[in-house]
C-alpha cells in the first residue's frame, strides 16, 4: 500500500533536518581545556626572559578549520590578543622586572565558545639599588640644591623617597624610573640618600638605599638685634621705641627685609633698618615683641618682653537698685579700682553713654526707669591722654505684671481632674502665680522662662463650683499683685444611669402592636447620644439629642422581637452608662388566642365524648357477660338446677347445681330473701338462658383473689323437689364479681 505524505509533514521534516545539520556544523569544535604555562618557571630573578604559553585542548571533526583567538590577562587587566590557527600561543616578557610580578591567565575563543585557564602567579625577585646625584655639595643657608634618584631599567609605578638620616625630605610617586627634587636645606650638614618601592597587589617591594651624599650648608648671618627705649617696663601713656638692626656684608644688605611684630599683629615691615615708636602705650600693649629679618627664604628673629603698667584700672558700671521696675528711681555709677601714683583722682574725667549716645560728663547718672531710659550703658574714663572704656551694662526696666487671665486646658468634667491655666500678657519674669478658691490658696508656682506657663490641677463636684476659682499674679511683691476675674468655662456633667421605659408595658404587648422604647437620664450635659440595644446585644438605633431623653418605636412587632432590651447614654464626658435590662415578651394576637381556645375546647369535648363512649361500651360488654343462665342438671331430673355464670372477657363458665337440699341462700331470713327476690309475675317459673362456653377452664388454674376471694364450687342440695331460687341474689352476686380484677393468665 502506498502512503501519501502530507505537504506540511514533508516541510517539517526538511526543517528538522536543517536544524540538525546546523547544530552539527556549529559543533565542529569543542574546547575541552585551557592551560597557561609560565616558562622557565613561576619565580625568576630580574632580567630573566619569561614566556607565557597558552595551550588549548580542542575536540573537532575531521577536515574542519577553526579560528583560534587567545587573550592574556595580568591582574584582570588585558595584555594582548593573538589570532592564530595552532592550538597554543605565546606572550613574551623579555628582561623581566619586579613590576611584572602578578597573577596571569589566558582565555581561548573558538567561534562562539570561550574557556579560561586557571590563574598562575609570576614572581620576579630583585630590585636595583638607586643612584643619588646632587648639583651642589656646599651651599649657603637659603640656597637651593637639586637631587636626582635614578632606578635604571625599572618599570611600573615607583614611589621615590629622599631622606636625611631619619628625617624624610620628600616622597613622590611616578611611572618614570627616576625622580628629581629641589631642596632648600637648613644650616649645618645633611647626609642625603634615596630609595624606591613598588606596590605589588597586597605586598610592597622596597629597594635598598642609594649612595649617601654629604652636603654642607653655611649659616646666613642675618640674625637681628632688638632694643627698646626708654625701658622694658613703662607706664601707660609713655612712648616706646623699638630698634631692629642686622650686621651683614653690604653686597646683600639691599636684599634684606626687617619687620616688627607683636603676637599675630605686624607693626612694621619691609625696611632695611627698622625703628618703630609706640605712642601712649597701654596696659594691653604688654607682651612679647619680635624682630624678624628675612633674606630670600631664610629668616631669623630676636624678641623681648615689654610690661606696661596701668595708670588707672578699667572702669566698671554699677546699678542701684539691682532690679528696677518701670516708674522706679535708679542710679548708675562709674568706678575705678586702681590709680597710679602719677595722677590724682581729680585728674580722671568720666563720661556716661547710652546706646553710644552721650548722656552725662560725670561718674554718676540718675533717672526714672522706663522705656526712655532703657539701653546699653558704657562709662569712659580719661587721664594722661589714656582713655579706657567699661564693659556694657544693660538696663531694662522690669514691667509690672498685668491682670492675669484664667482659662482651662481641655474640657471640664464634673468629678474629673482638669487643668487651669493662668497667664499675664505683660510682666517681667519671674512671675509668681497663685490659684485661689473662695479666697483660699490652693497652689502656687513661679514662671522664670518664656517657655514656661502656670498650670494647676483642679477638681469640681458641681457645675457651679467652676466660678469659685481665681488666679493671682505678682512679680514685685505686694505692690504688683493683680487678681484675675472668676473662671468661666463650660462644664460637662457626665450622664447618669439611664432608665429604659417600654410602652405599652411588657406584659401587655401583642403581635402587631407598636412598641415605644424611651431612654432617659436624670442628669447629663447635652448633646447626649442614646443607643438602643435589642436581643443578642445588637444595636438597633443610635441618635444624638439636645435633651435628656430619646425614644425609638418598634413598628408592628412580632414574636421574634421578644428579648432583652437596654439602652446606653454618653456625652462629651466620654463616659457611657447602661440601663437595666427590660425583658420584652410579645404574645399572640387576641384573635389567635380565641382560635386556639376554641380549638382546645373542641379537642377536650371530643376527648370527653370518646371516654364516655368507651366507658359505656365496656360496661355493656360486662353486663351482657354477667347474665344468668339456668338449666336442669339432667333432662330427666327435676330436683336440681345448674346455674352457669360467666365473667370477664374469657367467658370462664362457673356452674352451680341447685338441688332440693337446702341451699346456701336458704339460710338468710325470709324477709331478706324476699328483699332480693326477683320481680317476676310467676315466682315459681324458671327462665333458662343459654350460655356460650368458648373455652373450658380448669378450676385448678383459676388464681385466688387477694382480699375478698370468691371460691367457686358446686352447691348441691338433697334430692327432692327444687326450691325456689332467688334470681335477684344471683344477679347481685354476678354484679359483685364484675368489679373484681381479672385473673392473670
């Protein structure tokens, strides 16, 4: 059978073959491993020729031609890239140096594949000792010398150091194999040498020291001489003249510079010969004075100490009283504690200034405290052309405290603590605040900073108590006491226990009625929020009112609305109160009750009728079973009768034969027998009644009856004519036995 290939299946097969062929083409070469070899070895001495050989083990198909690409790295930095066909490549390091030490690796690329070799460490040992050269061996202080440190043939980043014994002169990092520095050396002899170091990743390689060069520096004689006139100890107001001079050869004298300084202040400079006169010296001019000479980069100095005695001490201000309130009198005095013997007290002239404005030429000023006299006061004293100024005295008249305002912080709730705030808009600190209630002091506090405030904790039991609080403020004794107004604030009375009223009364609620729930409180500040709850503690209504009660109507209630109801009340005091639970029972509607009553009466009537009918039916059965049956004992005999009685549902027959002998009933008196005689038209007639015997009862199986037992037996009389039988007695006997309990089977 010929199978027809669908066109779509044919195209899929061709595409699959193309993909397989492409994968095989790409898989012509596979890099198995790459190895880096350092030759001649991993640790060599400097100047050794080192080769890095990268070998690749490649698996490829026969006849394939692959392009190889090799890349070398040192410390993760690319060195070179080679493209070649063989399976290995070389990277040469001729005349290796310490700087060539590091971690090397190579990577092989073939088509889209690449593989990296393991990392190999190359260590090159040995640093050349550098060579130090200078351009001068003898020089004068201030002259410069050029020094060169050379490490011939070294590569990489080098750090060069120049030293004078333990003292480091300079250091410099460079990529060059030498470093050149120019130095200006101090006087004396310098033993200079150098060395260099290379930083190799985590280690530092240091070369040995270079040769040592001795350099002699001749001292430059430019040290100045300093003199002072009239003396190093003077009195304020005296003139002091300083003189600086330098002895040196005239050839270089023109290049010399001289300056005089006092501390960090330069008094004069740039003079070849320095004379400086300080006029009217003051006490703060005491101290060290220095004369400095400079030639080129070399400088020398000489110094001396000057003492300037005070002609009078610095004045100071005082105020009386120490604190002054607006409107009070005050006095400011200017005082000097020490006066030199050169002058008299009367020689000192005083001036008082306020805010740099002249006030009075005197050492005392009096005035009335107020805004006009407030300010910064300064006293100036002058004698022997010396003027001294006191430190600043700040006068700010204190302001009497103003009438305080009394307020509350937060809500005021009866029987809950609250804060009372007392504050005066004006008044200099400190201010004493006192809280009073009905003229009784409750608490006091002192406010000494602007950030502070007077706050008192209080408690009231009735809303009217809020007006009994007052606040008192003072900052200058009794004369400054100010009393606030009485405290006014809104007082919140917490709600009392609510009372829930149900209309109509819970005992008279029927289905279909409208039930009104009324929740009221005896006390509480409005607004008051009332919340009603039904059975299962479920909120059924919430309202906010301005009165002390609220209501909610349950329309057309049903039996399911029965349950426990209560309400809650709360106001801004944030204290809720709950009423007692009222049990609501919704009874059936009146027409439903009447219908149920009629149904029950009918049911009772039917039950009574059933009981009566059952009773009559049972009584009729018993009477029928107890009927008397009398027949001859034998068809041929007239002297005996057989009396058959039946009792109970089993119809057990009891036969009594009556003969002519004296019977049991014959013992009764005659008149008693006559009382129970059967009412018959013919007393001698005997009725014969046929009695059906459904089963034969064995007399031995008849159980004895407890209490009054009846023993059934055959009553026989002597042969002869039968006696008259009292049928009524027999019937009564049968009737008595009817009420006895039935025999147990």
